[in-house]
C-alpha cells in the first residue's frame, strides 16, 4: 500500500467518528434558514414585479387599442361624410350649388379634422401619462420590496 492510500484510509477512519460541534451545526442551519428567507423575499419581489410589469404592458396595449379604435371610427366617419357630400354634389342642379356644397364640405372637414386631431392628441397624452404613472408606481414598489429584502 502506498503512502497516499494509507494516509487517506487513516483520515477516513478518524473522520468517521468525528462529530460536528452543535454550535457549528446551529450556525449552518441558521445560515441556510436566513438564505432561504432572503431568497423567498427576492423571489416574491421578482414575481410581484413581473405581474406589475405585465399589468403595465396590458394597460399600455389597451390604451393603444383605444387610440386605434378611435382612429378607425374617425376614418369611417370621414369616409361617410365624403360619400354624403359627393352624393349631394352629384344631385346639384347648378354650378353655384356644386361650389357651395363643396366649400361647405371642405369647411366642415377642416373643423372635424381639427377636433379629431385634438381628441387624438388628448387621448394619446392621457394614455402616455397613465403608462408612465403605472411604470413609476411599479418601479417604486419594486425598489421598496428590494429595500425591505436587503
């Protein structure tokens, strides 16, 4: 038997009867317990943050859908107004009536376009503001949870 093998056997022979002091065991158990608690807090914070982020994204998507729906309704209303104006112009009996109907339609569409643009701008600003508020709230909540966990 070589020297290394003999020393290894002696070490294992001595080690099989060795006992870990209770204080060391207590410290090890306490360390594992504290590590698990810390992990659980960070895990909960991460899960909460993921849920909040999901909610923020969902709210932003809902806002974008609202804006898209409004644009579609405006487009439909503008197309309908154009068809109605074209029909009225087609029925006109005189050139002055055609000019009057066309001028009236153009004036009406400029006013409508202005109102629609203002409405879309206000809606976009509201959606953006809500999104930023949700993000800010989520970030604040996340940082508070991380701070508590530390």
